C-alpha cells in the first residue's frame, strides 16, 4: 500500500528528545510495513513543548484525500477521559457532588446501595465487566438494557472492585444534563471544547460527518478477499455518548494533552487533581497487559482515566477502539510529557508504539515490543 505523508513536526531544541529520531524510524517502519494502516496521526509533547507531530495516509483508502492534523476521528473510549474530566469540572464549580448516589431512575444496583457518581466514573459498580455491551451491540432498546442492570448479581460489593463499564458510565451524561439543564454535547462544548480551543471536536456520528475533514473507518472485508474497505462510522456506542462518542482531530488531542498536563489555565488544577486521582486498583488490567510485566508495576483508574506505573513513571492514560477507529493518549505530568495517536483501521501495530516510545526514552533502544506483538522485522 502506498501512503501519502504530511509532516508538521516542530524542530524544538530540547535536551531530552534525542529519542525522537529513533522513534520516528519506528513510526515509518510500521507505516511502510503494516499494510493494514490506512491513516495515522500522532504527536509527542515533551518538556511542555510540542516536539513531534506527523500524519500519514488517507481519510478513505485509495481516495487521495490526505489525513491532516485537522482530520477528525472517533476517539472511542478515550471519550471517557473527557466525560470524567467534565464531571470533575462541574463538581469543582459546585454544580454536583461526586459523592451523591446515582439515581435509580438511571440504573438500579442489586448491591444494597446505589454507587456514587465517583464510583460510577471509576467503574466501581460491582457489575460484571462490560455488562450488557453485547445487547447494546445487538441494538436492544437502551432503556430496557438499563432496567435489566437491577437484576444482575454483582461480582463484588459496590465500591470494592474495578469492573470496566460502558452503560453505567454513559448514565453520567444524564446526571450532568440534569445538573446544568443543558444537553450533554452543549455542556462538553461550553466547558471543555471551546475553552481549550478544540476547534474540530464534537459529539456523535452526525457531527463527525459534518466535519470539513474526517476519517472513515476501515475493516477487513472477508467477502472481498480480506481487503480493507471504507465503512460507516455509525456504531451502537453512539447511544452511550459519554462513554464512546467524542470526535477529535490530532490538533484537538494535542490541546487536550496540554490541558491535562496543567499547561492550559482554562482547566483548573483542582479539576485535574480530582479527575486524575487514583481511585481504585485495576488487577484485570494488570492481567490484560501481562506481556509488559517487566516494565509495568501497577495499574489503577480515576475519573475516566487509567493509571499505569511504568517503572518509576506515573502515567495517566486511556485507549479506545470502536468499529475501525483506534485512539490513545498517554501523559506523564511530572515530565510535562504526552503522546497521542489516532488511526482509522483495525491495524494492530499502532497499539504498540507507546511502549516503544517509553523504551526509547528510558533506554535509548526500541526494545522488542513490535516483535512480541506480532509485528516482526
């Protein structure tokens, strides 16, 4: 596959960025060798400066329409970082109390008490992981699914374990709507997108399609000799917007990263402290990342944000995938460092650029992450 390249890297002098040429080699390696990549956009912030930003490929395969830094993608579960931070911001403003139990009108718990907003946002409901996501994907009526949660046996008491959810997280949007008397998309626009100058960010598939430049998702077509074809960006997860329906460009994600590093006063320090707080351990995530056990010491979750302890670095992060889109954000606030990436296919190699980057920073060599994860030389 021939990929078009658009480069907007900044040549910023920084004493700790000698790893960038080596990282750039790894990026070009996967773009050249992974035939499943259609479009890719990624950036690195270090020392509080944008030191690397590149875009590759096309919005739709064989279209000639290049990905740019303003091309909009779906960010899937990275949406939870926006929702969690918005929740923290509204709490800081006094619009709601994170310790308030969530209303039974939104969903009822069988655990003897309702989880607080904080427990819902940190996935401490006690429900089995991804409860009824299969029904959501089968397009069962959402209200019917939410009512069924009341009859689900919990795998731990409310507040005593982490089990990742989409449905219950999405209920937080209704909480914020009631607190502000505004639609969720308007609240997000007013409190986050506009103040942080995220000029192309939006909520929902219809807003995505109205973007001046947007990337179509690509998945393998088993009928057409397993060739990648452009698909429909619509997803059942559009119905749970706070969990998965934010759209953003690379420039938006760079702005989001700067703000979450505390480098944009429009997002207060107290909001960041609340959103990023380590609220619960995530042993299931430890097991999911078992191949990284030689580097990854512990994992946790805050308000829509994951936590990784990577050797001596405390990272705040999240990843997302939905229907042919991938997204990642990784922050190291102590270093004023961030990595963001967006892509529009089921390609596997972009998932492993972040450990490659951390390895280059820490040891000056890329390690064997690509090899270990099925992308050999």
